[in-house]
């Protein structure tokens, strides 16, 4: 999730590009760069780190000119470094890119064999080489060259391309990643979102899937990837700058809840094999035969995803798994050693307790696999192997899209292991991967059911406590639902394994206690329904999360939230969504500081 900008007009481009990038820094800040055309030459200035580093560099190496492109990076392919910073260049072509190119390795090999010299580890650089070659081979113009290249590229992208030989025209294209064009008086802007251009113009064209746009100072011409014209009326943006930063949502948390279908799709890109019955872990080469046991260490929400990971790996790969809170693990002199694979899950990659648990495990001879959302953060750097989620920066303190992408990463890991332990058949793997690919659409369906959750939140928002119940893979989701509610609404909430209820928490139940019961279709369904009846018999108010088509559940619950059907292994990724929305709306109803709840920090780097 990077940020891209472009400008063509009569004003100096660099201050406009940097101003736009400042608004896009929320999308990533591993490196930043600009390419600006002046007097027949495109000057590229770029460097690792936040935009402030680039601004400092630009003081020493100014980039004058009235046409340019810019980028702020969230690293996915290639570590954060000066060389991997965008824009990328080949010959007269410079390019900025947001997204992930699935077939970049094959294209890179082909280009290298044809003599191309790559200067970065990024997937993006293939665009620069391919477009430059198309121009050299005699493409009629930049638009034709870009169109030809897009036909060869698979994946998610928004790109802006600048040609040194014709600075009057930039070409941009979009497939899955966001792109917007801003129309000014004798000047035109391109950006990942409206925040980047709002200070300059409010007249915008939203570029849609599979569209290519030719941008000049006079405006923009939109076509599809085959060159057929697409008509679009400009829209006038009435959002305030702050509203725009949140994508029009009231809080970052709500925006991030809605981003989950995209983050999940991004986490899948390039990882499912051509036969669709196996998974590659981006070069993570585990010696699966030597793994005796897997131990997860993590904190908070990442601990909850680990608990789902335990189910997935034990069931699909039949490798024994233990899960430990990182803060407990590190102090209990754990019995581990060679043959153990410690999987450390951390969104930020910086959580101190998880980092120390990793150090302890390493000292004792275990191998470490880190699952993180931040490339080259401390925990992946400490680990033997690193596998990344592609959620993009998570700004709301309460974790949402990081959690669902962790669940996807764990499903991919479990399938990868299962295929190698031979406990998972090719047919079942294919079924599961097929279902995984359908998940983003199903998730979209659920996150759009906000109005129902808002109404439920209003009804129960006065409650002093909540109970969340689930069995099997839904038990960690009950824990996660309770954590979300606690941290942003400050209402006490307990997550419990539904079967444990009668061993204590049932005493809490009365007519004032809302009980959220996770009851999707599956092996535990009947038992969960019995637990639900026990709650109702004691006048508890039941909010059930169930599978669409379940005509029974309405008789046993006060409110029913229906989610699409899916393989049992993937249900947690769907059932957690209404719980995130519920806690969000309860907190919004109470008026708490949702994005920065009291006493909490996004990254806990102290004990
Ligand atoms: C809850 C939340 C925290 C984090 C925990 C671990 O919404 O965000 O519980 O999950 O602090 O953080 P990471 O995953 O960065 O190690």
C-alpha cells in the first residue's frame, strides 16, 4: 500500500508532489522519491525513510520542472532502501507504482535474459524496462506502450509513467489499487487518493478498474485496457481535508475495517501455485520434515490469530502446535530446542515481549519464522524466516485488517505445511485455496452490513458488560471480539469457550448481559445452539452470528447477524468482521476516542 502522485502543468512540480506525498504518508513511509522533468532531462531524487529525508535531500539536490511523479513506499518486494525507493527508471521511462505484480519474477527473468540491467529488488522495475523497450521498439506513443505492457502483467497496481522524450503527457493505469485524477486550470494531478490533491483542486475523476488514463495539462482521456473510450463526469469533492484522509469514514478504524477485502486479496497475491493446490511462502524454505513441534508466541490480537493458527496447522498438517503469550513464554524457561519452529506473529514487528520471546527461543536453538505486516521490522530481522501480510499501514490502534490478514497468512502456512507432511490432499488444498480466493467478495458483503450492527450497538451500548462465546476456531474469535470491545468502548467484556460457560461465567447471565454467540454452520453448531439456549433460559440477551440460510437460529436469538457460508477453516475471517463493527459502533455511540483509545499505544515497545 504505497502512495503515488503526478503533476503536469505550469507550476513547479516538486513542492506540489511533496505536498501530495505528505498527505499520502499514511499509506507507507519506508522510502520516498520524485522524478521531475526539466530541460530534456528527468531528474530522480529518492531515499530511504520518511518523506522528511527526501525533503532534506531535495534541499541539496533540487528538482526544478513543471512535470513530475512522486511516491511514498510501503515495502512489499525488496527491503526499504535507497535502491528500492521509487521512482524506478529504465532509459527514458520513469515509473511509480502502488500494488503487487504477481508475475514479476517470470518477467524479470525474461528481461534479464534479453540484457536488461536491474538496479532494485522491486517488482515495479519491470514496468520501467518493459515500457522503455516498447517505446524503443516503435510504439506509437506512451499510451500505446503502456497498454501493451499492461496486457502482460498480472496483479494489483496503480502506476504513473513519465517519458523523458515527451514531458507534456503522463500515463496512469489502475487495476485494483486506487487512482484519482484532479483537474485544475491548465494543470492536472494524479494521486492514490483525493487527500493528496485536495489543497489544489476539488474537481476529480475517479479512475475505475481496468482503466488507463492519458494525462496532459489540459485534462485526462480515459480508456479501458483495450483502448475503448470511457466517459466520466468530474465530481466535486466536498469533504474536509481530515475527512478525506480517512477516506470519508469517520475514523481510521472504520476505514480499515472496510479495507479488509483488499488487504486479504493483497495477502494472497502471488502465493497460490499455478495448479491452485499448493502455496509458496515467498522464498521461505522451511525444512518441514525436521519440524517436531510448532510454538506460536505473540501478544494481544496477534495472540488470538495464533490460536486460530493452532487449529489450522494441527488439522491440515497434523504437526503438534502450542501457543503462548510472548510475555509468559519468555519468563518461564520454556523447554524448546532444535526441531521446534517458533512462529512469532506481530503486526508491527516491534513488540518488545514478542521480540524477547524470539531471542529466548533462538538462544535455545529453535528456528524462528516471523509473520509480520512491516517489512524489515525488528522481529522479522531477528528471525530465520519472514513471511509478510500485506495489510498496509494500520493506523487505528485497535487491530482489524492486520488480524484478518494474519489469519490468511496462517491458512497459507497451514496449507503449505499440510502439502509437505502429505496430510493435506491436493483436492482439499484446491478447495480451500478456491474458497480463499472468494473470501474478499464475501468479506465485502459482511463489512457492508454496518447499518444492522449500528442498530444493535445502539440497543446494547448502555450495557455494563458483554460476554462473547465460541467453540473451536470461533473461541479465539470470541476472545478477539471481547478485546476489541474492551479496548475502544471501555466496556468490560469476556471471551469464553462456549463449553466452559457452565463452569463459571453462567453466573453472570441476567437480562442486562448481552451475549454474542458465534454459531456459524459446522461441527460445533449443535453444541453452540445448546449453549445459546442456556443463556436464553437465564434471560440473557443473545446476539448470534450465524450462516446465511440458517432458518433455525432466529428462534433462539434476539438478534441474528448472517454471514456468507465458507469452509470451516476460513469462517473466523468472516465471523470477526461483525464483531469489529459491533465494537466500533458501540464505541462511537459512547463517543470514545476510537482511533487512540486511552492508555494504549499502537506498538508496545516496552515491557
Ligand atoms: C489490539 C491490538 C494489540 C496488538 C498487540 C500486539 O487491537 O492491536 O493487542 O495486537 O499489542 O501487537 P503486534 O501485533 O504489533 O505485535
